[in-house]
C-alpha cells in the first residue's frame, strides 16, 4: 500500500513539474513573441528618425541656398537700376501720351487753387480748399499742392518725353516765378502725370502761367 502511494506521489510530482515547465515555456514564448513583435516597430521609429534628420538637413541647406539667391537677386536689381540710369530714355511711339489739358491762366494773388488733374477750362475747381496737385499764387511765389515734385531741365523745352526721362525730382511746395521764365520746368503730380509750367509775367497781384498736363 505504501509502495503504491509512493509511486502515486512521484507521478503527481512529475506531473506538477511538467505543468510548471509548460507554464514557464508558455511565459517565455509569450515574452519572446512580444519582443519579436516590437522589433519592426523599433525599426520603423529608427527609420523615421533618420528620415526626419535627413529632411531637416535638406531644409537647412535649401534655406541657405534661397537666402543666397535672394541676395543675388537684390544685387542684380540694384545693378540694373544703376545701368538704366545710363541708358538714354526713349518713348515708344505707341506709348506716346496725349495732352490732357493745356491753357494759359492768370493766377490772382491768393486766388483760387487750380486742379492740375482737371480737364475743365483753365483747370478751374471753383473753390479755395487745399488738396494735392494744385497750383496758386501767393503774391510772391507760385505755390503747389501736396505731392507735387518739380525739376528744372538742363536742356528744354519741357515735354512728356523729357520730363518722363528726368531724374533728380524733389517734392516742393513753391517755385519762384522769375525762375519759370523758360519752358524748362517739369512737374510730376501725385497722380503720376507729368506737367510743364512757364510764367510769362508776374506782379505782386497776379501771375500769368502757361500749363500743359499730359495723360
């Protein structure tokens, strides 16, 4: 009886041992499987980290190239601007600008301001309100409204071609009438139009002015 119990105990022990080994094997297999499944994920992360680093380097290089090219463009534009100053100005016949308005007017001392953009007779606005691109006489100087630039040509007369080609414009608010005796003074209006002005005679009370404005 004792022998039978002993054999049964040994069998039970071996069964438990095998069961334990099977359980341990299953645990190891599960852990191994989990580890193996992580390998592709880790590889993917490493691959993407590498791509991110590579793309970042390419972006940095591209930005440096773009900055260098922008500086080159800026230098070329500056050089072109200087070269254009040396090229004689020519107006394309098809781009010729017609006269918008031309008249000889008498400006009374502190009289109405005339609108140089107007196409009405004598450039009249019929009011004394100040605004850009105007002309009037204060008894001493020919006064110009806001935004008008003036330039006296070295060689006259003032024409659209000559005024458009001129450089060295200066914004001004007044012109001395005795300096306008020759038709060599160009005006550039705030609207972008060009005009020529000449004073034929003047006194303390009025000034006779010939004005031409081109489209």
